[in-house]
């Protein structure tokens, strides 16, 4: 029987941070779409503000992870269910945000399911692989 490798908390936080950094802009776009901010400002300005927030998030997050690196490298857990749930929420907001970005760029609302369903299936497949390999979470048993 093959044993699974247990990753330390630093490696898990790096996965979470890179995913959140990549999907922070679509997540901010979801919030702007919920509150109808496109009525008050142009979509270009909303996307520019989301880019700025993403840059600030990346800089502050990188500094915090580097400062706490030694402490995080010494912590191990057999499974990372809570962190995996955070990753699932982040990816879900990112998939919704990519659809909002499509709408902001002038796409037709009729084609949203054609974008959302393949993105959801692809992201669930990636979450299945990452959850099994790094987080020691089996989505089939959950």
C-alpha cells in the first residue's frame, strides 16, 4: 500500500495564496456585480480597482507568508479539511467572477451557461486532484 505524503502548513498556505491571488480579481468583480457598481462607475474603472486590490493583496500576502515561514514549516496535520473548504469557496467565487468578467466585457447573458458549466467541471476536476494529493481530502467519500 502506498503511503501519502503529508505536506506542512507552509506548502498548503502557498497553494491557497497562489489560488487566491489568481482569483482575487474575479472575486472582487462578483462583489461589484452583486452591489450593481457598474451603474455608478464604468466597468473599466471597476476592473482597474480590482487589479489594484489584487496587487495589494499579493504584496501583503507574500510578506505575511515569508514572515511566518519558519513557524508554518514546523506544523503538520494529517488532513486539511478547513483549508480545502477555503480553497473550494475561493475557486467557486473565481468561476462566478470569470462569468461576471465576461458580462463586463460585453458578452451576451445567454452564453453564461456555456462558460460556467465547463469551468465548473474543470475546476472540480482540479479540486479533486489537488484535494487528494495535497490536502488529503477525498471528495468521493465526502
